[in-house]
C-alpha cells in the first residue's frame, strides 16, 4: 500500500504554453531539466499518473507535453498541480549526497554533543543549501559538508554540526 512518505515532490505545473496542451513546469531537481528523467509523474493529491510525451527547455522555462492532455483547456486545469514520483524511481544518492526529504526530521547536535533541534526544512540559496533547525530557537546552517556539517547519520536520524549558537 502506498504511503505518503514514499512520494518525493519534484515540482509543479506552473502555467500553460501554446494551444496544444503543453504545460510550463517548475522543477525542484538539480539540474532543473532532470525532472524529465523520472516517469511516470504523479500529479496532484489524486496521484494521477501521466507520462511525458515530450519535454524541453524553452527560453527560461521548462515545458512538457503530457499524455492525455490534448489542448489548452485541459492543460489549464493542471496549473498549480504538484508533480511527485515514487521514491524508488530516484537513484541512490552518492557519497555525502542526500535528498532533502531524508534530512527533514533529523536531530541536529553540535560538535560538543549539545542538542540544537530538528531539521524543519531546507532552503536553496545561491551559494549552498541551508538546513533550518528548530529547537529553542531557529537556526540556519549552511549545508556544507566537512565545514559546517561534520556528520550525517541517516540510519540513526542524526546530524552533527560545527556551528556557533550566536549565528
């Protein structure tokens, strides 16, 4: 039976393109066009499965033509619909690489063993990703391995950070 945590959000339909049912796609993948590598997509809360007939970069946008979507009216009904895939459709992350989904909820400890809090969410910035830790306060820690993040232990649901509380 499908569980909600088995789904990984990859983006959403952000608009329509043209008259023949093409949609604009907002991608959370890196690189952004990698969203086309994962099929089928599960759309919205109903998890409707769709396949990508064609997908490409179009200027500053990604656009896709989906099976069963023949015209602009059908495409407009998909605007703001989430795009997810099953977790097992994704490749295993490499050494010292992690899916954001796996980091959310991990406990964060400082190098001296003091508990800082729990990873609430992740943020992308121009320079690097940032973990948002909630505990007695909210802490923003750059997710830079071997500099600020000294250990990630997914199995024991724990991150160790070399971080000053004053930041």
